[in-house]
């Protein structure tokens, strides 16, 4: 059977008392045991049975197992947000005196986590150009814990060569960790390209249209002891496990992920092409466009589709604000891969609290609008963009 079929039919670990077809929400904190020995075995991980929902819950386990089937991973850990997935992964991999080699092009909170929060605990972050392999190579030393990157950076839309980065990481015996939020793991195998640990904000494509916050850490079993630490240290001590209600919603989201993604990515490509014809749009930044500098590499790595995030550049910040204010259908909101199309001005929002110099260093421009393309009809979306550009 193909992975998609298997994932929809992942069996429960135990038969449900009522044979419910969808995984029930086990809204329980604790689980009873028949005797003291079984209880001791469960608590000491000698048998696989849930004992407390901070670290294991049947509804969440079922969600994790579906992600495992879809990715072929060794182990999957579900957390309560994308940031929890990223921060717990970093806390599992690093310690005082270690460093992380990464890009200056990062999601705003990830940038802050690495450059401010982890710094307070003695972990250094080395920002480099991940498309320049010499720079990556010279940034690594014996204290480097991992290379961390985002597969399509936001909003710069930079794509790094995963195979080349994996070669460097593995030569230094460190894991390559990738935030793959921008292209669903059902579309490409990051592990085949050399990624050891994948982190995903499941709030985005997986949740099924912005139903809930979540994050997944997908471990391909190549980083020694990592999953053990995630399951037996991070979940216990930081308490950021996914909740059963969220796992239920995100399981349903997983079932429709491919269908939604096909429409959203094809809408994004069609709109990107159409927006190139609009006067007032200085640039359309989308790796699905043939003329994009990362088009070929993106195609090699991710396949024919390029996701549903499209950036456009207008004349000025004023033009961007006017554009956002004049939209009638497209929503003024953050988030990615909602069923609705969303527009945001990253420089004044997601990156709004960074200084002008910091923004310039991150290549976050005040002329950029980020669009997340939804499931609407493309004609309607284009009409809205067109009227808004004309009035701006
Ligand atoms: C949204 C996002 C995150 C953070 O995820 P949350 O679920 O909001 O915590 C991290 N990385 C990328 C690339 C994102 O788009």
C-alpha cells in the first residue's frame, strides 16, 4: 500500500470499547493499572502503556504514528506548537559551550530563540550564508551541535542545498536539522536528501485549516539518542506535549492534507504568474516560477509543487500598507496555509520588534508583502489583488 492509504488506516494500538471509527479524544490525565508490577513497568518504560498524559496519550500517539507512516521516520514526537518543537529539539541537542550553525534567514521567533534565549544558557549561534558551503564549513568546530535551517526561508524565499549541507554535517558527525514547515512532508522526503531531524509547525498545513497550534519532531534515527532524550527528558521536564483535542483535529487535518495542498499550491503558482502582469508589483518571489533563482534546486528537492507562500514587492512600505488596507476578500492576518488566503507585511509585524539594522541583516524588506494562498477560486483572489493594487 502507498503511504497515503496506510496513513488513513493506521490502526489503534488497542481496540476502542465502542469501535469508534475516528480516533476518540482521550481527554484523560491518568490511566489505571491492574497491579503494582504493571504500573512499575509502565513508569520505567519496560512496557508501552500510557501512564500520564504529559508524556503519552492514546490520541496523540495515534497522530504520531500516522506521521511516522507518512514520513518513514524512526520516531515522532508531537508538541503543542511549532516553537515547542524547535525549542525542545534545540534543548535536546545543545548544552552550555555548544554552538548551532544556522542562517540569518529564520522565522522571527526561531531567530530570537537562538540569538537571545539560548544565548543566556551559554549556547552560541553562528549565523552564516547556508547557500555558501565554504562559509558553512568554516563556521563548524568541535563544539558545533548541529546545522539548523528552514527549507524555504520566510520571507526571503531562499532555498539551501540539503544534500550539500548534509554532506558537511555528516563529515563532522553532527545532525542536519531542518524546519520543513513550508512544504508538507507528504510531498518530499527530507531524509532522502540527508536531513536527520525534521521539525514542523503542524499549525500550518497539517492542522486542517488553522484549527489548532501544534508541532512535530520527526527523527530518522540517525542522531544517536535523540528521540530517547525527546521522549524521556524533554516531554517530562518541559511539559510541551500535544494535547488530545489538538491531536484529534490534526489527525483529521493529516487525512485531507494532500487534497488541500494540491489545490493551494496550484492556486499559488497560477496567482504568482498572474501577479507578474500587474503594474505596481515590482517583483513576485515564488520558487515555483521558472525565472526564480532557486527554481531548479527547489524542484530537485521538493518535486513539482512549490508550496502556497508567495511574496510580492511593491514600491514602498506605504504602498504595502495601502494594499493590505484595500483588500476586500483576502484577510489581514498572520499564519500560513489556512484555508483562507491571508496577507501580512512581515517587516512591521513578525519582524516589527527587530531594529532596522537587524532587519537589513536578515534581508527583511519593508516593501515585501507575504501572501498565504488558500482554497478559494483563483479568479476571485486575483480580482481582489488587482483592485487593491490599482487603488494603492
Ligand atoms: C509558524 C512557523 C513556526 C512556528 O510555529 P508555531 O506553531 O506558530 O509555534 C516555525 N517555523 C516556521 C517556518 C513557521 O512558519
